[in-house]
């Protein structure tokens, strides 16, 4: 059974048919077009940068054919691997008529291995003169047009493999992402934190305000949820004596799509016993600034045209004061749901659910405060109504020891002095359960096993969550979360 002879737009493609004919001819000549192992001695960039030492020596390179220039009995082609590109020169009088015939059956996109000698052309380009050419994989479909690349944004996300092939800046973004994740682990490991893994499927979806994805375990006849956070399991580990833990893992939230939201994303969560949210501020600014210096060589970056200096210390601002300055309201202006509805109407807030006090608080912060935070800043001391897992602030029990960190108008971190009073925690989760019973699918769940753990005693603890995707967006100057997730969720065509 052969491939569909059509292009990405569904139209029949004569190019596919022509390549299938070349495939048939190769096999008729006894050439297997899908080869096996090819030992490389060098990557393309190593040949180019190491010319002085490699001149006149034999090398073995392999990669995708991205340029092809035939000249009768001689052909130049460009070979690209992950490191870069190197030119290859194939001559009939060197390869022999039979093997040079293979070269004539090559197409852009084919993957080949070349053994040959390094030299420099009269034009000064470092080149490998082929002594042997091996076809490793015949491409049955052409690459997107070389000079215009792959510009259809939706197609780029759907066919990321093509995006990576023709857009070098995309490859650089995902290599940067890999360096960021390695840097996170190194930074925390060096400070005595232990990386752990907690369940992805759980009997309760707790630790955040979000609607979960639901699945079913047939053997146990048990409804399970994809985790929306790792928080409650990591806190159990702190109770168990693991005093510094972290997890870099996928979490899942059954929410809409946007430039900042994908239902599946990567979260870093960190917990440190005998610490508080002040310690988490230092950890956050230290981690983010060091990552910027490590992957970009500077703490002064540009994000979407804005200059941002990540050098610590970052500013600290009272959230209540920012709400007063930016929206002209105080939390005390709406002590209940009825007054919150009136404030929402006065401010022109549009909520997709009934305007409870907590929802109006969240919306005011989202619309009036967050977009104005350009320079790195910690907004501190959030109301208890929207912080059910955070410790109350001494001297003002209506507020909690919580901060969110913002850079260039984007939230990148959320942290608490964790609530370790099991009675207070039970009361708050019971109120959340009442909200769920009234139809709020994003309210926190009442997790009795977590409360049981707290009743055994959890030390004072600082907790931190950082959205890894949003952090990479910042460092890669990417406008959409889809630009930093290799395979984002898309609506089927």
C-alpha cells in the first residue's frame, strides 16, 4: 500500500508520483532506499569549523539533502544535520558511473550518508568530496519551498517536523527549552533539592482551581483524573521528612486554548521546609535570572519589543495597593457576592460565570493589574478567598502570604507560605466543596487523605510553582505558548 498521492492541501501531487517512480527505479537497481546504521565521524558544523585540522582527511557525515545543484557529470548538494550545513561535491569520475547514477535519483529532503575528503572550493566554501554516497531514507514528499519556508502558522503547529526542518529559529527555540529545563534541575540540585515524581492519574484532582480531565480505570472500576497540579502530593512528602523537593512534570487542565494556555503543559513545583514566601521570592528571582544568563548570556532581555532587566532583586508590591491604584477599588468595597456584582458592573468586567467575590477579585487582578507589570515584580499578599492553600498573613487574616511574579505583563510564578494548620485548611476546603456543590467545577476538592497528612504535622514550608512553558516563552521571545510546545493541542481539521 502506497502513500496518498496528494499534498498537504489535499490536492493530488505529481511530485509524489515522481518520487515513487524514483523509489521503484532504485529498488530495480538493487539499491535499498531505506538503509540502516551509518557511523558518522563528524557533524556538519564540526567539518566547517574544524577545516584547518580536517583538510585532506576523510570524514563521514550524514543528514538531509537541502540543496541540489547538478552540473552534468558533477553535482553539488548541501547536507544539513542538527548542527548545521556542509556542502558535498559528487563527481562521476570519482564515484563511478553506477554510484553517480544514485546521485541522479536523489531529491531534496532525502537523507544520505557521505564518506569523503575535506577540501575548500575556489569560492572558499568548505566541502566534502564524496568518495561514497549512501541513501539512508528516500523522502516521498517535498519539503516546503526553501526560500519562503513554512509560513502557515496552523500548518507549522500541525506538522512540527516540517517547521523544525525549514525554520532554523524554531529549532533554536526548542534547543533553548531543553537548556532551560536542564538549568532548572541543576540550579535546584545544587541547592539540596531532591527531584521526585508524583502520580499523573489521581482519584481526586486537587492543588489548583481548574476543571480536570476524567478517565476510567476498568480493572478497578474507578474514575480517575489527570492531575491539575502536583502540590498536594509534594506536601505529603514534606510531611514525610523530605525537606526540599521539586518536580518538573506535565499537568492537565480542561480549559480553553489561547496564546498563554494549552490544556497540557509543564509545571515546576518546589517545596522547602522551614521556609516561607520570602525565601521563595529569592529562589524565583535567582533561578530565573541565572537561567537567562546561562542560556542567553545576559540578564537584560527583550520580550515582544519590551526591554526587561531580570537582575535581582526584583520589586515587591502590595497587591491591594496595586488594585487601588489601577482599578480604583479596595477589597473592602465588596465584602460579599452582591456588592462584588455591583463592582463588576461598574468596572465593566465580563465574567463567564456568576460574579462571586472571589471571581471578581480574580478578574480585577487579571484585567487591571497584571498587564501593567512590565519590569519583574512580586505582587504580594493575596486575599484568602482566592488563596485556599496559603497561610494567613500575621496581623491581617483576610490576606495570605502569597505572591505571584510577573515579567512583561505575564505571570511566571505563584508561591505561598504554605498553610500547615489542618483545621484552617479543612475549613477552607469545605467552603470550596460547597462552591463545587453549587456548580463551580474549578473549585478545590476536599482531599481527606491530604488533610490526614497535615494532621500529622507539616513544618513551616515555602512552596513555588513556575510555568515552564511561559518561562521559555519569555526567554525565547515567543508570543504564543504554541511556539514553545512541540506538539500543542489543536482543533481537528
